[in-house]
């Protein structure tokens, strides 16, 4: 076996295992600054790996998952960036130009899997919950991780390294932009389904107005969610107090003295 | 006292803390960390509802609802939820389980805000600052310190969070039980929960209209006209359209694929943008 193939397989395996990050406390094991240590070992230049990791980490900084907005895939981008940097010896910037299109292509694949495949696994979990098979619900969670987060990423990194960046970039360019945009549009709307399912449980006529208050506070006054929760807690306190007083007042006269 | 379920011990809470580490492993756009939350709660639910199959099923379904928060702070919510599930097993007649969902929802949004700025906004940046300056020299201490700076607070908070959450919940519920104001708690929780979902419907659902009216310098973006009337109008319309469809009996699977196809079509004809 030639060394390129061996390295591609090892990089794939590294990717499969390093995403254990999300199983072990979202501990940032998969960030470039850490993964580069292992990439350095695979590529036979540990010191260079660590140095590239620092540069790539700084390039990816700010790439954080907040809500539904998702950054380019830092895991595959970081691993391939470091690997290309050591393989070509042309420095971090050149390596980044090779790694970025690949990370963008994988983000597309990842979004598609997260959008369609994971919810199917989640539906299996729903059915197990209905039957009271709690252990199987847990298994679906792990299955989702392996089938969507770990394996595809590992295969993708391995193949990308073996085939090289130009091939992957050609694939990315061959995908029409409307498909890429469409996936992102769908991803932006998808949480609405989650909220709608949640509202099935919580929404009743007499409390609908509080949904509107929360929505208006955010939309017009740009109050952060924490602020909305503080207003909500105060409002709940006031209303519950009033209702208790009213209930007590209708039962006895003692409240009247307090009021005047 | 119909249930044969047992009270949770410190070991059970520690188990929740350990399993909370997998919270994000099956993150998805639709319900986000829901399977992770259920995964963390499962052994506790098995214990609380042992011998009560029906309530166990309901509890498992309850925790497969939408959930998303900052993972390091998630265990505080799990602790409170554990105490509430226990209360529900003890007094199934008095307890309204929608309170559990309300409390979960009311806490996840604010804690996400606090946790994100604490961990991703502060500790991660400090960690990278310290770690990268060492790693640039090829020093392996860099990545090591990076992990340490982020994870010592991460795991400490997870542990204390579940313990504090459980104690807080248990004490609160004891007071409420003795003064007989369980209904009040349900009402207050639903007010708080709905306000938070209202806010999150605006902040987390994103949909933008493409295109503009007029030409050249006169052109006004259609989206900015909509924002001028009611910002996030389309987001909240999406939520209620889907809510209505589910009420009408549409299966969530069809809605899911519907949204996907709609996204592709919208991008093809260019009436929505990202």
C-alpha cells in the first residue's frame, strides 16, 4: 500500500474518533488546535502539526454554533488543512485554500444528513418511547451520532485527502447554487417544526397572549431571551399573586382591609 | 401513593451528569438536542417510574420534545426535571405534567444565552489565546492548556448543576405541595415558558424574502418592508402554519420533507434567500 492511502485511511479513522467530542461533554477535542496534534503524528511531523493547528484555529475562531446558524465544518476543515499543510509544505495559507472548499462541500453533506436522516432516526426514537422501550430510545441517540456525525465525516475526510482538493472543488462547483441555498433555507425554517410540536403541548387559549408578549419583546425591542425570561418571571409572579388574592377575596372579607 | 418507583440517589444524579455529556451527539435542525436530553434522563426515568409503564412511556415522549441549551449548563435543567418527574410519580393526580415541559422551555433559552457567552464567548477565546500562542512555537502544552481552560469549568458546572438543580426543585416542590398551590405553579410555568418560546420563535427560526421593489437607487428590499411592519413576521407565521397543520393531523414526517422541498423550490425560483 502506498503511503498516501495509509495516511488517508488513518485520517479517516482519526475523524471518526475525534468527533467523540460531542459524546464526551462537547469538550472541543475536535477543534483544529487539538486535532492537529494527531494529524501531525499521522503525517510524521508532530511539531509542524501543532504549529499548523494554532494557525488554523485562529482562522476558524468565531466559528461557533449559535442557534441554527452553522459555521463551515471546522472538524474536516481543520484536519484536512493541517494534513495538506504538512503534505505540501507550502504553509498554512495555501493549505487553507485547499481545505476550505472541502469543508464547504462537507457542510452541505452534513446539513443534508442533519436535516433529513437524523429526524428519521428521531422518529424511530419516538416510536420506541411510545412503546416504553427506553433503552432503545437511548440507542437511537447513539445511532444518530454514528450514522450522521461520525461515519460520513470520516469517509469524506479519507476520500478527500486521497483524491485531492481539485477533485472535491470540482464536485462542489458542479452542485447548483439553488440546491445549496435551498438546503440552507430549509435549515433556517426547520426549528419552526420543533416549536410547533412543543406548542401542541403548551399552547392554550388563555395563555396565548404570553407567547405574543415574548415574541413582540424580541422582535420590536430586541430583548435577549434571558431578558424575556426575567420579564416572564415577574409577570408570572404578579399575575399569580393577583389571582390568589382574587380567589381569597371572593372567599372572605379579610383582604379588603389590606387594600385600603 | 400508587407508584412503586423509588427516589433518586446521589449516584443516579451523577449518572445524569455523565450521560449529559452526550447531549449534542445527535443534534439536528428540527428538535436539536432532544434525543440527547432524553438519553441523559433515561436511567432516572426507568427508576422513578419502575412498575408504572404508562407514565414511563409518557415521560419518555415528553423528553423527546424540542430542547436546546448551552451543554455545560444543561444539567441544572435536568436536575430540576428529575425532581419534578419524581413529584409526578408521587402525586400523579395533583401534578400537571405540562409544567415539566414549561419549566424546561423557560430555562433552556436563558441558560443558552448565559452559557454561550460564558463558554463560547469567553472561555473558548481565552483558551485559544493561551493555547495558540504556545502551539505556534510547536509546544504541545498549547492544545493541552486549551482543553484544560475550557473543560475544568465545563465539567465542574455539569456536576454541581445537576445536584443544585435537583435540590432546588425538590425544595420548591415541597413548599408548593404543603401549601397546596400546585395549580399556581402550573400556571406560572406556562406563562414563563410561552414567553420564552415566543421570543425563540423570533430568534431561532430564520426565513427571508428575496428581491426588491423599484429600480436603481429607489429600490427597496421586500424583506426590509416586512421588517418595517413586523420583524420576524414570517418566522412566527411558519411556526403557526406548521402548528395548524399538525392540529389538522399532518404527520410531522411529511411536514419535515415538505419544508425541505419548499426550501429547494424557494431557492430555485429565488423568492426566498438565506
